[in-house]
């Protein structure tokens, strides 16, 4: 599966068409650093990247560790009206 090049500042999503959960901070040979809103920076292995297209990075939630999943769950909690 040829992926467009991942680069800094691209938005990161769990599912295409949803709200971004963060942004790429840095790109390494085997991982990317992702900033998650309200949670900080996380190292995500490239194996957890499901797809990259239209300048968006899509992660495979099944391949993320629990700490990162929890952070994603809180990513937009500050925006929740209730």
C-alpha cells in the first residue's frame, strides 16, 4: 500500500471524515510523534498508520496502545458542552 509521504503538521484522524484528534509533530524511520489535544505528544509506530491521503494521516485504533487510546478519548473533552 503506497502511502503519501507523512510530514510534520499533517492532521491525524482515527476515521476519515471525523474530527482530527491531533497533528504530526515529527517523522522518524519507524514512528511518528503525534500531538494529541489536551494530552501532549505520543510516539506512534508506523505500523499503526492505516492510511495517508489528501494530506491526512489515518491511524488504526486497534494497533494503538491503551494510553494513547485513553488520550484520544479525552482529546475533545474540553470542547464538550456537557
